């Protein structure tokens, strides 16, 4: 970690002074610039604390992780974040729920609400699930990914990782490359990065790019020219509505990040990936494992600290 804490002590003093009025975290749209800045600074401050000194903010509180879609990084980081702050975790998956017996999600949620949890973290393959659930829950809701819509906690941990390594996001040039159209990570990152003053470009085959007002590139070299950050995304096979016209090999040849085409970006460019990675498709091992470029494992580490910051702010 660089010396952000030491160089910006005054900013970290603001954490104590700032009080968020956030009730849920369902979309990046729920957050003000001040909310984002506060969460980034709080997450980085947690990263500098020894584990033995974490405050027991969630003592005697119960967090339910309702994960109706598979997850490794997000689910485990929410578990660790809750334990780190002294809370209790109940994990609920699709296989272990009555939804598999035909119960509708609304009835499952009403049942959970009747048990009075202190916070609900939800992940589902359908868009707007967290928003719909919030109508029936009395506790705060955190969206841990809904379909191809949003993944706000991922965007926040990405922002904190960037801040920790580059400082302010304002003025940075960020290229998001791959299956942008179906990526909820891209959806939240575009909103957050623009909110914080970064320039965002989207790169990929035309069929995997959304239609919006951003700079869109189908040429990889042109898209990454002079960027500070390259965020790579996997092809979201589970969300594709039709078979792609481009094969995985063709995708790799044109859009896969490797030691050759990364040279089209700035010499000190950083590379990010939310995981899971498909090595040899959207990213090669010589980049993913290269500490001179890769922030991928730092993203995973920051995922715990950011989710601690979020749980802290909503508790």
C-alpha cells in the first residue's frame, strides 16, 4: 500500500465528522459524491487497522446473506466483513431455500422479515431484485448483484482500490473492456466513475457494447490509448440472449489483454478484473499475475474492507 493514509490524514479525519443518511445500498444512484468519498476513506482506514482492533460495531446483530446466485468473492467478503465487526452471519442459498420447493420470492422475504434480521444482503440473477425486496423488509438492504443491472459494492471497492493506488478519481481515464452490455459490474462502475469525475470508455465487439452516450470503441488499441486503468470483463455466457457471432478465440485475439497490446495504454497503466477470470480469453496470465500492472488481488482484499465500511455505515 502506498502512503495515502500518511499523506492525507486530514481527509481521514473527515470520516468522524461525516454522517450518511443512507438507508439501503441498492444502486450507485443512491449515493452522493460525499457518500462515495466517505465509504472509500472508511474502507481504506479499515485496511490500516490491525484485525485485533476492529470495532465490534455489529455485536449482537445478525446479517442474512440471501445469495440466490453463485458467488465466491462477494459472499465470502461479506461474511468476513460481518465477522470482523463482531456480527453474526446466516447464509441462505437457492439450494437451501424453499424457493426450490416452489415458494415465491416475496413469501421467502416476508418470512425473513418476520425473523427481524438487522441487515439483508441479496444477490439474484434477475434485475431489480434488491429494489423489489426492499418493499417488504424493515431492515437495510444491500444489493450484492442483480442480473445484468448493478453491483454497487463491487464498484465501490474498485473505486477504493483505484484511490489507494492513484489518489483521486477525478480526471482519470478508465477503459472498461469486454462484455460491457451484460455486466452489472460495468453498469455500476460507469455510474460511479462518472459521478466522481473520471472519463470512461467502453471497448468490445459491437454486439457486447451498450447503446449510451459514452465513448465506444471496437478497436482495442484505440480504446486503451493513454488510459490510466483498464478494467477487463468476462463474457457473461449465462446472460446472453443469443449465440455470439464471435468465438472465444476471436474475442481473445481482438480484445484479450496481454503483454503486447497493453503497451498501447500508458506505461504505468493498472489492470483490474472483478472475477471470475477466464484466463486466455479476456486476459492472459502474463498480465493477471504481473504485479507491475495487476490490481486484481488488491481488489479482492479491498472487497472485505469496503464491505466492512458499508456494513458500518448502514448499521
